[in-house]
């Protein structure tokens, strides 16, 4: 984004540069998780009737659509669905 004024950008860089490597990594991971959570929330809002696993699949597809071939992306999303289906079945079996 380019809507941050230059003087604010410099302040942000100064704060970031004062952090330890571990703090920088933690901040980056928090930002990535926040972005993923916001994307999932937007998908959930648009498709309120979808099961949670489909929200997870759509979130993954949006985040990684440029990283994998369509075939590999399909393999991964099918694995996500199968994993959650198996976990759901395991939970049902434990409760029985």
C-alpha cells in the first residue's frame, strides 16, 4: 500500500529496526495470521451457509492460488476436506 505518509513510514521503520530478530518474526507471523483471519471472515460473511471446512479451503485457495498449479491446489484442498471429514468421523465414533 502506498497511502502511508513518508514521515509515518520512517517512524514505522525505526520501531521495526529497534526490534530483535525474534520480535520481528513474531510481528510478521501475527500480521500473517491476522490477514488470514480477515480473509476467512470475509469468505464466511459472503458464504454464511458454507461449512467451516469449505471456508478453510476457500481461504487456502485465495492465499496460495499463485503458489501451486491448479492440480496441486486441488490435491491439497481435497486433502484438507478428507482430513476434516476423518476428524469429524473420529469425533463421532468417540462420542458413541
